[in-house]
C-alpha cells in the first residue's frame, strides 16, 4: 500500500505543478502567430508590387508623353515600363494612344481637326498616351475561402507635350 500512496501523492503533486503550462500555451498560439506572420508577409509583397507596378506605368507613360514622335512608340513605352519594374519580375504591359478635342471628353481620330467653340478656329486634337501594367502575385499559403493570389493593376494616362 505504501507504493500506491506514494504514486497517488506523486500524481497530485504533478497535477498542482504548472511546469508544462508554458509549453502547452506555446503549442496553442504558435500556429496562429505563424499564420499572422505569413499573412503580413503576403500583404507586404502585394503593397510593394503595387508601388512598383504603379511606378512602371508612370515611367512608360512619361516615355510616350515626351512628344508626338514617342507617343506612337508602343514598344518603347512597354520596354521602359518593364525596365522600371525590374524588382517585381515579369509584368504585363499594354500601351495605347488616343486623341480628344479640347472641348470634349469623347475620343476622336488623331488625324481629324477640332473646332474650338470659344474661339472659332480649327485646332489640333490633344494627344494622350495610356499605359496599363499588371502583375499577378501568388499567395505564400493557400487560405481557405480566398483565391490563390491577387492581381495588381495600374493605369496612367498623360497628355503628350
């Protein structure tokens, strides 16, 4: 019987001890902290990609807006945007040119002439360039209920000087 009493006292002492409580708490909270850290890393990657893609679109549009000659150089605008987005990797770029009369918001052909309603003279249409850049980022983990990644898209429109 002494062995049984000693064993019973040992279990009671172990039950009152909190020596393993910290390890159990760590085991419970560690997956949650890991998921939060990876989510923060995904958000940071998306934010960085958004800034870089935006700067790439602006660079491509600035290249095309230098003068009328460069406004038709779509390959040059695309190359300038891709070169500026070197840190993000492969991005999709599309560029275009369109014209508008000074008094209108509708697009016209760039070879037509416009009339100014305030001043009865014929004027050239204003030329604009538009560059759209986008990057698809896969998430580091697959989150339940969410898509496998996000797409960051930016468009910049500038008037040709």
